[in-house]
C-alpha cells in the first residue's frame, strides 16, 4: 500500500473554531476536525481522492482521519486541526520546557479502510474508558416575559485574544438573535451560546453522572480537593480575571499546582521574555503607526479573523491611513490564507525558524551570508526581508504557535526578541504574540502579580515556585504526579497529548464549565457556569495586555452562577474542611 512521509503541523482552523461552539460531540465538529489537509500532489501520490480515509502515524501514536485538499499548495506538509485526533499523534515530551511539541513532527500517511472514530470512541477504544458518558441536555429554553427587541452596542467578543469591542448584539425575549460586526468565530460563539449547555450540577455515582444540588456538588468537589495529596488546578484562560484570583487562592490553600493554557501555547514566549526582555506596544499604536506588518508562524485569517482589518493591514490609522501605505509579510512553513494575501511570503523549512532569524540578525548587524539559502529560503529573499525591516518607519512582528510549538521553543522566541531589539538601532520595531484564548493574557497577568510567576506554579512548600518541565500541567499529568484535577473553562482531555490524558482518566476530575466538553463528560463532578461577557460580567486582558471589561447581556440558565461565584463557594467549603474559616 502506498504511503508518504510528511511533516505534521497542528493548529487552529476557521472551521474548527466555528464547530467547537456547537459542541465537540457534534457532527459538525467531527466533520471539520477529524481531517488532515494535504497538498493536491500529496493526495495524488497516495492514489486517493478528497474525502478518503487515511492513517496518520508518528512514533507517538496513530489516528485515522479523512483527507481533504488544502486550498493553498504546501507539498510535504500535513495539517490536522487541534483536537482529540491531533492529540493522539503529537510529541508529548516537553523537553523540560512545559510545552509539548505540537508542530514540525515527522509523520507517515497511508490510505486505509478503517473508519474515523468519534470522540467517544477515542475515549473508549484508545484510552479504555469505562465511565459512562451522560446524555447531553437539550438546548436551553429561556422563559421570560415578552420584551421589545433591543440592540446592545460596543459589546466585547470573548473568543480570541483580539477582544474586539465594537460588536452589536440583537436581543429579543431574553435570547440573542443576531450579532453584527463579529467574525465567523465570534458570531458562532455568541449565537450558539445556548447550545450544548450544562444545565445542572452532576456527581458521578457507581460510574454514572447523576444530577445533584449545586451545594452538594460543591461539597463533593471540596472533599476531593482536600483529600488529594497534590491537586492540579488547570484552565483559566476562558474565564474572568476575578475568577482566576480566587483560583490562585484556592491552589495556595490546597498546596497544589496551578497552571493555565499558556503552557501549551505561549509558555515559551514568557520564558524567553524573562531571559531577554521584550519590545512591545499596544494594538492601537500598531494601527496608527505601523507601515510594516509581519505575521510569523500564525494564520490570523483563521485564528483571529478580524485582526488584519481592525488592527493592522487593512485598518485606517491616524498616521498610516490605508493598505497602500503598508507592507505586509508572512513567514510560515506552509502557504496559508493569510500568506496568499501578503506582499511577500517567506516559506521556511519546518523546525528551522531559529536559523532564519539568526540569518536576519547577521544581515542587520552588517555580516555577509555566503550560503545560497538558509532554512530553505533563498538568500535573496532573506536580504529583501531584512531591507524591508530596516527601512520601515514603524515595524511589528506578530508571531504565533509556529514558533512556540516547534523545535527550539523558547530559544526561537529569544531570537526573534533579539532581532527586534537590534532593529531598534535602525528604526522603531515591536513584537506582539498572537494570543489565542480571550483571557490567556489575563491569566498570565493575574498569576504574575499574585505569585511573581505567570504559569506552572507550585504551592507544595507553602510558597509559589515556577519550574516548567516539572510543575507544568502536561508534565505533572504525563508523569502521574497529581492525584486530582480541577478544570475551569478548559478541555484538556481533548487537547493534551495522550500520555497526559491517560493519567487524567485515572484520577478524580472536577469540571466547571458552561458547556459539555470531553473533559466534562468523563469528570466526577460537573458544575455549570455562566458565560463571561454574555451572562455575567468580568475583566479580560487583550493580547497586548490592555484590560477590557466584559458586560452582562442576558440572564444565564436558571440556577447557573458565574465562575467567580462558584469558586467563592468552593473556596469557603475548602476553608471550612481545613478549619481555617470562610472568606
């Protein structure tokens, strides 16, 4: 049977982001995430057609998915959207960084007649799950008094780190019926907010989740956490700053570990800036001043769809007023939708961003490069990019997980930071990471101002310690170090490497979340919460560390509280069990 060798890349896609708001057990999610995007020539080499099933195999695992043709050419590169299928074949080793390697992985792809497993089948057949999966509640039905239609303006979208705050939301009968100005991701989140909801608390009894009173669920969760020798509190990037503060207090009292989702996205960025600093600015400054925009290792048209129009290439600033006055560059291992729109596309060889960054630094420092190419890029193109950087009046590099998830991790980020620092000897240049979850930056901020450390925090000794590679969630789980997990607003069972998931399924899990996820379905305690920015208010930090207030627009389902209220109740119960009084 024909097989081909490729480099595997995982990440977000627009279709994946839209589908996840409909639920990870939905047909839409299966259709759009259990796929591998292949170049047309690679499909031909395999002797298959679009829609046929293939087996993707790495030395870390294998998975069957459907092959689809990529819209942009990228021979030798295979892309699987982040999700439970990709998680089966990624490299779980963090190499002491806390960050698994989720991009640039050698893989073999071959045709197969095996069927694609749905998420529940993965849990059953791959992880040998014996717990019963509960039936999903129907879509929430809101019963309110008749009211006239109203339009809420200047609403902030709580999906990605762009935190666009200019949306218009149309509300009638206590339900959101339309959203204006939002991208496809934000629109999907808001319009599907009532779907796939957890509508009551659950406790697992005799292997089955049964409905319970909220206070009973809180007491049960508190007992699990207090009785654990070393609990992990994980998630936090899709909830409010106010909730995160309570979570940190809870972790300290329990003597456990506290980690947020930056550990599997921009954790290496934080490690790098701790080493060499950071030259940055706000998105407003980019919009008004930047005449050179570089996106490195990211695809904002899929992950942050309004970023180009609202803040960069297509935005109208005070001093740079139009697209004609800006140059736009994309650096990536494959041609993407964003790359197709760029003035210059630099295709770098997988796992060799560091080499390309070093070459650019050499040119800027006045050294000659004798090689004909570096990292697969012709030397002429590297000089062209260096010239564009040095001649810009105000340049910015937005970089994504193409730098943090690949080989090199924090060293890649150190190199790009040094590049930007050296460019400031010629002109004004800044660097901004493309943050994914809407409040992952806020999670880092709260952790830093509370403990001195931004993520992967350990409280076992009664004071905070930060040891990525040891106290980071993927390592703690893969090594079997923790004996209970509280998950808030996250779904690690769907997104963590398989070694970490295997341990999670062996220990007590507590989930606080507005919606059913793979993690919630296998948890021992499930507590529903309100959606921040729709059903309760709170504070979030944009990707440039600007805090933005999120408003309450509609009422949550009956009896459903905010994360902040739930965590306060849980904190009081834990204090009571430990004999240290309420808050």
